[in-house]
C-alpha cells in the first residue's frame, strides 16, 4: 500500500522524534511528529473527546484523543503505528451524523500541508 512514489505517512525516519512532553492545553502547538497520531477533519460539534476515543478504540489502544471544540477537527494518537495505519485505511469515519476525513497528522512546519495525504 505504501510502495511507489507515495511516502508512508507513518514513517518516523523523516521527522524529529517527539520529546514526549506534549503542549496540549498550553495554547502552544506541538511541532514534533508523533508516530501513530492521526488528524480528523470535518468533525461534528457534537463529538466529544470521550466519544472519539471510544470510536477509535475499534482499531487499537488509544493513547490520546481530543476534539478541538468548535473547530471541526480532532486528533487521535494510537499506542502503535499499525493501529493508526489500520484506522487510516478507512478514509472516512462517521461520528455523530457527520463524516470526518482521516489523515496522518504531520506538523505544518515539517511539511504537513504537503505530506498529510488522504489514504
């Protein structure tokens, strides 16, 4: 699935490792690539972080799940990359009556706008 000219969006060799010290809740952006982290765009404003976690756990153990309240997007971090890949194989996920699109989460300063691809 990841052969040819398309780079594996979960390939950690291209990015600096995460320090593990997140910035969630500080108003600062985490600028490190986090293996197993996925982005969901087009989320319902009704979706909660708890509901998202429960939904995502169908694909594997979830380290973190949070919805950006009122913004229409969310992030899920899986314990292992294989679970994230499996989650990304299904590009569209329906939650709370709205279809959200899944992509690998890549920080903007590391080429996120170019490397974050639909699966």
